[in-house]
C-alpha cells in the first residue's frame, strides 16, 4: 500500500527498552525519520537515518533500517517516564516531500 | 525565528458554524502542509502547497474542507459547515524542500 504503517499504542515499564516499529513504502526514500510529539505540543524531529545506513545510535536511541523489508525501528534503552509521547515514523518521497505514519503512543509505566 | 505560527490555539464552536484556522510558515520555507490528528486515526495529511500552489489535496475529507495560500507567509484551512466529527488537533507544518518539516503547535478544534 501507500501508507507508512506503525502500531498506534505501545506500553512498557520504566527501565525496560522500548521498540517502535514502522514499515514504509518507497524503496527510493533517501531519508527515514523519527519525530516525537510530547503532550500538547507539535511534532519535533527526534532523529533520522540516511538510507545507505543500517544503524544509527544516539545515546539511548538506536535506529535500525532494513531496506530489503522496508522496515524501520526505534529502540529507546532504559525508557523513562519522560519518554512518554507519540512517535512518528516518516519517509522522504519525491519532490522533497515526506510521508508520515499515524504515530505510536508510547506509555511508560512506573 | 518564531517557528510556524498557528491561530487560534483552541477553538470551540457549534455544529454548522464556519471555522477558519490560520497558519504562518517559517519565513523562506516554500512548502506548507496541513495535518489533522485524532486519537482513532492518528496523523493524517490533508493538503500541501508548494510555492503557494496546492499540490496534493487528496487527504481533504470532503467538500466542507477548503484550504488557501494567498501568499508565501499565510495559509488558511476552512471548514464550512463544521460537524462534531471534525473535532481534532490541526497542525500546520512548513519546509524549505530540505526534507525536515517544522510543525506548529497545533489548533485544538472542538465542535459541539
């Protein structure tokens, strides 16, 4: 299909790892993105990965890219209550446009 | 830069009324996007403009929705007549063609 797909909800316990998965549609996407939306706020770019990379790590965040399966994941190590937010996967498409998934609402339980 | 500016931040209206949401993109950005976010459907792209011209409006739900961009620094999203199912948070975003989109704080619309 033409949708970027991700689960709508994920719940984890504080201190556990969170893994948010996404499948995208355009095999020619140059960049894949993760945006974060905190409660009551707009979306902000969290991290991104270039399509010729398999992995990108930034402190507690690890992004994995499987181009063959068009699968992107975001792993948050040692998840904290402050990580509770909605996380959006997005792909770059033609004309410098982006296509967003619907967002995964991460709930971190103490 | 003040970022993407949206107004109003909150709007409560009655069914049947006209609603106009406003957006000022970041200066110099040439692409502008309108999104709708609900709990049930997540984030949905409604329409986007490139150099003030609508490029893709396939996400606009129905004829009650219309969007305009009369100049590079202003866009409106209008709903007429509004219905309770239009209640959502509406986001405006802009980009300079360099991929990253910058989002406004959103307008929370409640239609009673």
